[in-house]
């Protein structure tokens, strides 16, 4: 009876909707069929009038900020369909990360030059696939509301994984915009006690005025991860026929693991704000020149990033339904690209015969000096709990000596202010570079467990740095920037950092060649948690640690038409700080050199593509700093358009591979990667990981289907990226992303 009643109700509702859809516009009360008020001026005189109502063409651009001074860097909007299937992989777009196998688990880059700093804490650093730093937040300016919804799914409801992301931005007017982002991840885990649950929600806003500019963001993260300590015996993966019962294969969920009822929790929130007030003067120029200058004034991309953003990142050569360069506002393009667009010829504007009437002239504001203030407050809390600890798993126990329970916790809180003044580049013909000076102050407070396990041991530190920047970011040929800071008080005393970037762009035949040089010299104290940490099984106070001295020189060559990118460099590290075989911080007082070279080479023959990336690197001390000598990624695919060129199709397969080495192990109690114990040395690598996929884009909708790890059980079966943590078995992954402009 209930089913029949529900059927009648359903049919009744459908009937009402159909009747309502057929209801014509009530011209007497000027309301549509939904009862909404309608402007009479927008209605045709007759229903027979063949008038097409067209919406406003969407225009938007996105940017990111440098965390120190809040400089804006233009970035392409996230609408590209190429390799969309890799955007949710924890091992990265090209598989360069080691991770524990499950979605959202900790990871560490095998490429040494790509490893990130330990900010804000060592406990948040391994979650770079989910945690978003202030300089990674996307700000948007658009003439219509912009929304992106993305959903990923793999496996089933028992052990599969899901992720939902949303992003919304809207402009109040052409200067003021705000929005929010939401990110939820749930990985049930294909091995016991391995589930992850991460949540991030944040709001952001920007005001880009002629004189006053402000950008602010609030982000809140909650990350929960169950820990299993890895599988009890690698033979269940590498030699299943030799294990109990003589089975040839084992279900991943039935393989014994080392830990139960063990978990890590990380909570982090930050508020970041950067503002500046600009002083200058007015001058009368042509509209086109004013637009060009506006781009130069509002954006300050670093030299390297300007050169490395390819034109295809903004305008897709396949003509995908996206916001291309031609539909963007003037602020969306870098000054160099805007100057090169065929629709704007500065030479013709300077021609007296081409001068327009006075209506084409505008009053342009020319900034000369900026006063800068950047503010950041952050609180990060880490907690480790374990209610079932195998006997003999840990060498030491400091608090709960009579039981097998750990309840470790620590909290870090910091406030940082930066005040600067900048003399801007380009306000007259003699100002060939911009010059900035600033002073920063950071107060940090850390709460650790005290030796009595009942009270809190509190540490406070203050750092004051003075710094400056000399940069040339305008023009087509040469860009450079040199920035540095030196500590003058408390923990900052004796610390310094100097970074330099330069890029040179020139034509070679029909190609544009881009040469980049980078380098840095730093002398910095290891992070607080490398010097102090108190917990049930790990306890250290390393007040005598020396400053870590690093120097790096790196060069890069880009030839867009050839699809070639070559990057090579060398780094020297003195007093290298690392986690040793016992998962305890230690310093190596000698020097370690790292050589690295990466070649990216893409080939194309019609609709057939082969993209390759290979990295060679060498550590002078493999015992302290183990690295795989060779790491490669190769992607073979077909890329074409179907259905009257509105459907973009990418079909292919990719492979990830790296040579064998003693990869860092992982310890849940400190949530860190460290050198493998002397009595448990395992080589990882020498095993290809193959995925096949289909990637589609229909107008503003992107979707993919991928069968990952199709070669499971083949070859050596050494399917590990971290010792004793096998990667997931073969499974189907799907994803879809929608962009809305209304």
C-alpha cells in the first residue's frame, strides 16, 4: 500500500511540474512561471519575436600570493582536462612521492629538490597532498559567480575512497571579491586499520583598489588517520604462495598488520592577511596603454614563474570550452603576454597618424611607493593515541610505564607580522627595478607534555628578521629577483636566507627559448620539533643543534615548440638534520652533496602523444640521505575531439618507475619518515606501476575513469613505496568536475 501511495504522489508532483512548465508568462503582473518578478523591458512585444537572449560572457582570472610580502602571481584557472585523472593521486601528477598506499596518507618526495620545508610543523608537512599553505590559496576575480564542484571515487563502500571538493567565488564589484572552499576526504583503506578522514573549510576575500589592496584567507583543517604500522610480513605481497595455507593470493583486508586501535589527529587553522597602500601620481595616457600598465602594476610574478607558465595553460590549443586568453579581462594576463597579443601594437599607438580622439585617453594612476603589512596567526595541534602496543615495539617508555597505552599531544601557536616599504618598478624610465625593505617579527609558543605527564611544558620563541628585495619583473627579455633576510634577535640571531632567480627569454627561429637560473644560500636553525618533543616513547631536547647551512645552484632550459624542459642543479648541505634509524632527530656534521637533473620531453604525431619525465639524482652519502638514482614517468595517449569538436577525449596508459634504494621507513608514533632500522633493511623500487584511463571533457564538465595498478601480481610483486606499506591493489577510480559561471 505504501509503495502504491508513493507512486501516486510521485506522478502527481510530475504532473504539477509539467503543467507549471507549460504556464506562459503572465504579462499583467510581470511574473514568470515560477512567480519571480521580471523586468518588463527584457520581454519581447510578441511571442513570435525571434530574439536570442545571450548571457554575459564569463571572464575570470586567478592568482596566488607570496607569503612574505603578498606579491600577486597570475595562475591558470583549473579548467584543463589533460591528465585530469592524476589530480587526486597522493603520489603526485607524475608519481614522484612515496606514501603509505591509502588516500590522504603521509607522503615524502623521492626528488630531493622538490621537498618542502617543515612549516608549519613537522606533523603537517607529510600531508602536502591535502594541507594548503597560504601561498597555495587561489584567489579569483570574475564578472560572474564562479563555482567548481569536483568528486572522486574509487572502490566500494567497504574499503574504497571518496573525495568531494567545492570552490565558490563571486565579485561584489570589479574590486571586491570573496568566496569559500570545502574539501572532504575519506579513505576507508584496503588494509586493516588504515582509514583516513580529512576535512578542510575556508573563506577568502580580496579588495584590489587603485591605492589600497587587501587579501585575506581563513582555513581550518582537521585530519584523522588510523595507523596499522604496516603489514606483519611482506611475504603476503611478494611471496603469497609461501605463506600459511599455501594460498596464491590474499585479500588485502585479511593480511595481518602490526597495530590496532592506534591513530593520529592533526588540527590546524590559520588566518592570513596582506594589505598595502600605494602612493603615486596621475597621468594622461591612451586606454590601451593604461590597460597594459594596469597589469604590470597589479601583478608581480616571480621571474621563474612568469617564464614557466606556458601559453597553453591559458589558451588550449585544442580549443577546449574554457576561459581562454581572448575572453579574459586585461588583468588576467601577464604584461609580457598582453604586450605580445596581436590585437595590441604599442608601435602603432605611438604613431601620430594612429592617435585616436580625446575619448580614448584616460587618467592613469601610477604607483610609486607601497606600504606593506602582512599578518598571520596559526594554531596547530597534534595528538597520537594507541591502546594496543605490541611488546618490544618501542625502545623507550617515558610516561605510561606500566601499561600499553599512549596519549601524546602537543600544540604550536604563532603570530607573525611583516612591515615593508617598496619603491615600485616602472613608474618612470629610470626605475628599471623595484626595491623593497621589510622587518618581520614572529612570536611562537609550544606546549609539550612534561615529565610528570600531568602538566604542560611551555616553550616560547621570538624571531626578528630584517630583509629586502631587488626585482625586475617587467619587460619581455630579462627578469630577475634577489631577496634576503637576516635575523637580529633571539632565535633568529645568526640565521639568514638569500634567494635569487633570473630568466632570459629570446627567439630562436620560430621557437621561444627560456633560460632560468636559481640559487639560494641559507643558514637556519632546525625547526622547533626537531629540537624539542616530549611523548610516551620519544623524548628529546636538542638545545645544542647547529644551524643547517645550505647552498644550491640550479639551471633550467625550456623550448616550448620542442616540448623540452631540462633542469639541473647541485646542492651542498652542512649539518644536515634528519630522523635516524630510531626515528629520533640527528645531525650530520659533515657535508652532503646532491646532484640532480630532470628532463621532460614530450612527443607528438597527430593525435598520438608520448610525454616523458626522467630524473637522475645522486647523494654523496646514501647512508644518511638515501635517494633513488633514477625516477621516471611516461604517459602514452591519444588526444582528439569528437561530436563536432565539443567532446575532448584522452585515452591512454601511464607508468611510474624508480630504481631500488633503501627508502625511508615510517613510524606512526612521531608520524615521520626516517632511516630504516639497522635490523630491518628493505629495498624498495624496481617495480613499475601502470594505470590505464579514459579522460573526457564536454564543454565545462570533465570526467575520467581509471583502472589503477593494472599490473598487480606481475613481475617481482614488490609493490611498496614505503617499507611494509603495500600500495593499493588494482581498482577502478572515477572522477567528475563541473565549472559553473552564473
